[in-house]
C-alpha cells in the first residue's frame, strides 16, 4: 500500500442511505492502474471493497461501490473521472463487493 488516510472519513451515501467510515491510517494503493489524484473517493471505495459491507453490516455490491466512487468524484467536481472510474472500478475491481454480486 502506498498511502494512509490522514483523517477519519465518514461517508454518507444519499443514493443508498448508508454510511462507510474510513478510519484514520487506513491503507490504500490509490487509483489501482490509474493516475493518483487526491480524492476521498479512493478511500471509501477501497474500504467497501476490502470489507464488502456498509457500516451497518449489510452487503455492498460491486455496482454500489462503483456508484459510490462516481458519486464522490462528481461531488468533488470531477465529472469525467466520475463516469470513467465508475465503469473501470465496476469492470476491473470490486474485491469482496464483487463476491456479493455485480449488481
């Protein structure tokens, strides 16, 4: 892992009405296979894929994790990356979320 989260991130998904809490110090490799940029999207996506669940313990699917990365990037003003990285993470990523189902 290349990076450690500098502070706790509590992400609330308006789309799914669920939370994902990334603790301070959580490791991430950034944008796997892509250009690293500063964004909270990678921390939240990595946590969901590593764990496969939301904070309340319900399963997170690969599609949900990919939608979350897109939602966060869009909220940060990164419209094009939101679309591209949402699809790239859905096709190539997912971790434990993929085991919960693609959709």
